[in-house]
C-alpha cells in the first residue's frame, strides 16, 4: 500500500520520483519507506493467505467435514500471535521513524559546504522565493548549488499549502503567520520537479516550480547574472504578485528589505529560528501581559496606574447593565 501510494503520488511527473532519491534526506526517507513496506508485508501477506485458505476451506459444500465447535471461546496462543506480532512491528517501525526524524531535523555541519538559506512563500497560485544572502528573488523557479545543504524557511501569504520536491525529500507545510523549517540537498546537478502537495483553490494544479541544481561556481554566476539583467521587485510589485492568479517563471535582482518577515508578521506570526512551529497562543498571552503590567518607570498615581486602579474598582455587573 505504501509503495502504491508513492507511485500514484509521483505519477504526475511521468516517473517514480519518490523512489528515485537524489539527496541525503530523500535517501533516508526512501529507506524508511522500504522498512515500512517490509514490516507491513510481514502482517499483510500472511493475513491475505489465511483469508484465501479460510474462504476455500470452510466454503459451503455437501458433506463438509470441517469441525463444528460452537462453544469454543478463545486461544491464548492465537491471541499472543495476532497481538504480539503487530506490537513488535509497531515498536520496530517507531524506532526507525523516530531515529530518522531526529536525524533530519538539522542539516549536517561541514566546513566546505555552508548551508544556503532560501525563504519560500506560497501564494495563490504560485511560489515566491527570496535569497536573503544573495538579495535576489524568483517566482516558480529555484536554483541551488549541488552538494550544499539548503535551509528553507517557509510561510504562506495565501491559504495553507505544502512545499514538496519529491526527489530531494518529503513535504513541509506552509502556513500563514508561521515560519516552518526544512532542509534539503541535491547530491548532483540536475533538474528537479517541485510542487504544492495541498489543495488550495481553483488553480492549485499550477502550483509547480522548477528546481535546478548546479555547481557552486555556476550558481554564483547565475546570481550575478540575475543581479545584472533582472528588474527589481518593489513593494507594489509584490502586492500585485500576491493577488490570486497563476504566474510564469520570473527573476528579480532585488526585493524590499524584510519582505519575508513582514509577510509572516502580517498574518499574525513571528519567526522561529530554532524549529518549525510557533505558539501563537503564547504570543497573544505574552502581548496581553505586556499591555496590562505597568512599567518600572510608572509611579503610583500616574495616569496609566490610575487608569488600571479605576478598572479594578469597576463593577462588571453595572457595566453589563449599562451596556444593555
């Protein structure tokens, strides 16, 4: 079932992309898929064989010699088998899943391959990429150096979506007000298929982008070419880009400072550089405390302190009565 699902999901591009990994993250996840298939097969195949046997052995026929035991209650041996084997399989699968998940949280640190950062924003119905170190931006197109870890920061300025490059690794969600984390790496130069793996409206089928991995020297040349030949993206230009609609590949020599952070903040969130999620409720609670607590500089009798004291003395029942 796992292999069939992977094949069906990857069929849109004409090849079995999930089963053709081109990076360390995808390779690790492929091994996990194979382990899952083997462990599931240990249960599924015997169960299917037993099902076929039972249907044939106990079919309704003249002179059926099958034993009739209406008062049979249980079998400790059988219960140990059909409960014990799944428990062992789940334990083994859980171990490998946890091990690989934690191993892929952060990219490996290597002296000769400093990770490159790319910020990803999903829009209706296009992908917008900014390179904070190179100060360039692209639409529906990503170029990365081969053999170098890529640290993606993902958010959305539209409905929730899912960022996925099947040959480089599994998907990660993009959500308004949140900056998720995902790192991938292409081991060798090549073209890779990228897509949105989430339904997001009328034109969701056009949420595709091209990923091109090149050598470090070729990547550096591409960055300089973009800076030289491409137009700058203004705030007005981004506002137009963010309106619902499809878009073709586009390159920009620059973009407004702090654009990605402003997108996250606009949707009520903040950056989380240490992980992939945010406690939005905690943010709101912290903000309310900051607003309600008087600062050290405020003295008793000041206007803000007096205002708070007045509020403490107010009768909420009277307020409700006056409101009604």
